[in-house]
């Protein structure tokens, strides 16, 4: 049996969170590398993912700034030193190949670069002979061209001719100068000539290090993979050796990557027909066949990128003794299968995600893939753009965001992130333009270890056992592929749009924690039994079909088998088509017949139910047909995750709210006795009531603001022995007055209550550390067993000292600290060391003055300074962040400070 209390108090080092570590222009030194790695280790960070980016400053010998070219001897010295020091310090060292993202660089010539196909259309009235010189009218190579007759804005498939061969080079003095089309005969009637041109202008790697700029690779080409990894990765891996942990692939942001040089050949080989005569369907209407052709196109692109990049990436790394972490965010491929290619699938979260919400695009797809493909660890790029403007994030915000990530099934946190910032960078450092600045320049950095410890202990518990979910949502991937035009389709976004963000969130908050399934999961990853669709160690007894009109025949047959074995299938519409042009000729009617039979009542032991819509009708049907795992009365702020550890059941609950919540939790399965543990301390906590009736367990308890806890069910625990008591409430309170604020040794006058810094003349733009001190008389009341110090209006963190005895750090709600052990009869002193965010310093006139442009021409590399100027401006405020606040923001401590007395 797992001792979860002991595990919370002593989590393994391997469960520590990591951080992305940015080096600007590789302008780093060994001494600073050492200093920052030691700071990370002291703060509880367990490793780094090194990403080397654009220069932030020009070379400057006097200031000690020397940008280091990618793959230069000095580059290998620095990366090798960092990797080796991580190993010595017990830190993990991961690396992002290439520079920045997506993968690309100097070795990627046009031959290996990602391709963008642009469609051109010309209307021609036949009969006629048509020829044309397209020189200077488009730039690039014609990969396919077709001519077909139009009727009612549709191209008639039976009239289409492949005319790709009519296009030839146009020469100027024996130099290929452009493209011309030789004469073709056009029959009578309106026709359309469709030309697909591979654009000569390709995407470049984003924000690269010096000497690492270049074209983005073709993620569908094995030759491009071999080129990039042979030139840009192999030398690095050889030098880093065993000091390297995982190779990391950042999100797939390949703008316009909708084609590949191998596509046409592979399409015909895999789909059984040539795409060329049907290419118009990728952009226009060819009648009933249109969706099938688009499906075949996207399916082929999916297979190519999975086989030639993602699977190849992990196999290549394993051969060299390393693992992979992959973000599938942004890819057009089968999204769950892409995540599954990684040893550690990684989601990505950006924006204000410090709230309870089922996040399909960035998190739930990654965790679902991990669950159905058997990945123990599922990581998440965390805190990207958490607050806008930046520099307003607090440790409390980080904790809320972490809980939201955990509640979506992740169990590893990668901070976004830590920006290399030597002393010459000044007190504000060199923050990254899209991150929370989680490094030594943040005002609350000395207290970050609390968040790090919380991440470590929760990650440890959430890696125990296996995930539990009775519900699965089938991804309507075929419909997305069939209904979209030629594009580098962002499949995750399109899937969420189709299923509905609110629909997924509503299902989850109704107590039905669910995974997403793809066709491979339904057809081949598991087995169908009376218990449901069993994949890995989990059995899904209910599958939802939402906004699904197309099913591969094999998937349809498996769903019929699932229902006949006793499963429940709920759909907001009945699928009526198969997928693909060749398959569709025989499979469309078969799929329609199977679904009509299924939803018409011929379902054997199970149930197939059609609902009117995916909103209220779906939830009503779920409630009527399927018992939830846990129903949370206050489900807008309190969420859960369920894991099974042998005979033990582990539930993680979190109140992602700034308010206390009294709620009832109804468990629809009774597992015997249980205990409740504080997720931060491991202490056992009471509940306010517990009653078992009719096979259900109802528990009433009071969640504090921002509180997380674990329910542990075990056969070793006797039912009914849980600690029950009413919510702890103070019996009295006393106010502490007469406060003196001191900043940098200067006192700012005594006031009855603490003053916010932005209201004190001379401190309006101050960010940093301030000390509030006061004295109070204490005489213990009879029966008082605990005294807490409560702060009303804290804007970041406070460390509490009573009679110079440290009583704890306050870094999240509720803003209280137990001061009982430090109290003494008579006169007492209290000192609060308050730290702020750095937003006011960033808003200050002094910082604005630092945003002045450098000269357009520089005496040293990079000689032209405009790009660096842009990076410098982004360092402080990107896009419209400056417009959010025009005045100093609340900072420091304000309002009352009270003593809360408990009996």
C-alpha cells in the first residue's frame, strides 16, 4: 500500500518541476551559468530545458557581452559546461535542437524546406486553345494543375484532366526565368484551370541565435529530417553525451506548411489514386467527392509527418540513449498519435489559465494521449502569457495555474520560464517577451520554493497508479479533415471548435472526467469487454460522439461491437458516411446501415442514444444513463482527478478560487474508509459531514481559498472513522495598529494601518522589499488554543516574524499565519517582510527611458541594430501591454492586520 502522507512529505527528487532556460545570443559565461543553476536548485527547480534564442544586445567588450555563434567551438564549450554542471548538481538537462522553433537552420536548403502550395484559378470559356506565359505572374514551381468543366460553381469530376505536364520553364538567355503553359484544347463550355504553385518564399526559424538562422524543415520528409538531425543535432548529442536528458520539440508553428515534395507520390501509394486530377477539391467544390478527397489529403499529410518526423525523432533519440518531449500543439496530424510519439507528451498552456477549465487545445488532448498510449509522465509548458501585462503574476497565480493543469491530467510542470540575466542586466534582468519571469529578478523569487515544493509533491502523487475515467469523447477528426480547405490546419483548435469548449467544460464539471479517443484507440489499442472499451489499465463504459458525421468503417464496426457488449454510446447526431474517396465507394452505405441499426435499437446488451444537441440535452442524457465519478456541488471552482493505485483510490481536489467554498462531494462508488490530506503539508484534515446511503458517499467540507487536498480510499481504513468536525472559525479578533513602513533603511512614518506603497509619496514606482513593524499587547484568553495573524490586503507575499521568531511565509490566500508558538504574555513585536511584483518598476519613468533605441548602425556585429531594438522593446512591454496601466498599481500591504483567536 502506498503511504500517501509520507509521499507528500518526502516526494522524490524526480518529481520536481523544470524550467525553460533562455540564453540570448548564447552570450553567457560559466560563472553566471553556475550562479543561476545553483539559484534554481535552491529554489526547488529540478532541471532545465535549454533554448538558445536571438541576441538581446550587440557585442560589447567593455560590458562583457559577446554573442556566440551557433555550433562554434565556444558554443559547444558553454552548452557542454551547462549540461555537465546540471549533472553534478543533480539537475536534469534537456535541450531544444536548432535554435528556437520550429526546427530549421542553415542546412535546410529549398530542397528540404517546408512547402506552401498556393492555388491559382483561371476561368476559360471553351471551345478554345489555351496557352499562357505566367512569367512574373507567380513565383514558384507548379506541382499540379488540372482543367475541368464547371457547372453551378462545381467542377465535374468526370471532366477533369491533369495538365501538369503542359507547364514548362520559360528561358531568358538560357536562364530559367519563369513558367509558361503550352497549348491545351479546352472543350465547349465554362472551364476552370487550377494551378497549385509551391511558393518560393518559405518560413524561417523564429528568433534564432547567431549562425542558426535558416529555413524551417519539411516535417513530412524523411530526407529533410535526416538533413536537419545529421547536421544540427548529431554533433550536439555526441558532445553532450550522457549529460543530456531529453531532446525537446516545441510547438509546431509552421505557417503555411500545407505541402511536401513527397506528397503526390505518397498520396497515390497510400490512397490508391492520383491526387492531381482531383486537386481542385482542396480549394473548391467537386460535389460529393470533395470531402473525401480533402480527408485523403489531410490523412496523408498526417501519416507523413508522424512517420517521417515524430516517430523518427523518438527512434533516432532512443538509438543514442536519450528520450524525447514533444508538443503536438499546432500540428495537422492525428493529434493523439503525434503526442504518443514522445516518451513524454507535453501540453502547452498560455493565457489567463489560472482558473478551473477543461482545456482541450493545449492540455486535455496531451493527457488523453498519455493515458491511452500508456505514458506515465505527461508534462506541460506552464505560465506562458499567464497575465497581461507581464510582471503582475504572483505566486498565488502560479499555484492556481498549476492546479488547473493538474486537474486536466498533467503531472509534470515546465516553467515558462527562466531568462538568463547576469548582473550587467540590472535588477530587472532580461525577461522573455511571452513568459512569466520566474527567475532571480522576480520580487517574490526568495519564496518561489513554496510553489516548487507544491509542484514536486503533487506531481509525485499524480504519477502514482493509473488514471481512472469511465467516459471517452471520440474526436471527429475525419470531419475536420473533410471540411477544411488546403492549409497547415491547426487540428487541436479545429477539434475544440467543433466539439465546443463550453461543451467539454460542462461535461467535466458535471463529474464526468473524460479522455479523448482517436480511431486507433477505438480500433486497435484496447479490447472490448462487458466492462467497456479497455485501453491500458482503464475501461471506458460510455463513449460520446459529438458533431460527428463521418466514421471509418472499422471504427463504426468497433462501436457496434462496443454497444453490443454492453457499452453506452451517446451521439448528438448519427454518422452517415465513411471516409476517403476509394473507401467511400463501398463503405458509405455500410457505415450508414450500421449506424441506423445501432441507433434504431439493434444494439444487444448496451445502449445507443441520440440526443437533440450537445448542450443541455447531452447532460440530461448523461445524468439519466451514467453515474458520474464525483459530483461536486460547487463545480465552477472545485475540480478533481481520480487515480487508482492497486486497491487504493486517490482523488485530487482543488478549489481554484479566491473565495472559501463549502460544498458537498458525492462519490457514486463506495471504496471503504477514507482520509483527507492537505496537498501542501500532508496533514490529515477533518470534514464537516460524511454519510453513506444507497451505494453513494456524500461528504461535506469547507475548502479554504486556493486550497487543494487529497481523498485517499483504502481497504485498510474502516468506513465511518474519518475525522468530522465543524469548520474552524475564530471566536474573536483583535486589531494590531501603529505600523511603521521601512524601505531601504528609510522610515515612512507611523500609521494606524499599513499603507500600500503606491499611495506613499516617493514609493509610487517602487518594487522590491519593504518592512512593516508594529507592537501589540497580548494576554491569553481562557480556552484559546491557536492565534493567527490575518492580513486584509496583501499584494504579493509576506514573511511573518513575531518577537523575531519566524512564523511562516504568506504567499497565497487565506492571508494568515499561525503565530501561537511565538506569542508571549505582555508586549509583543511583529515584523512583516513584504515583497512585491515588479510591475511598478517596469511602468516607471526610469524604465521607459531605458527603452530608447540604439543606433541603426553599429560598429560591431550585428552591424544593423533595428532587430535588437525590437527585442529590447519587447523585453519590457510587448504588443499593447504598455496601454493596460498608466498609473502605479496597488503594491505592498494595506488594510487591517488582525489577530484571529480560535478555541
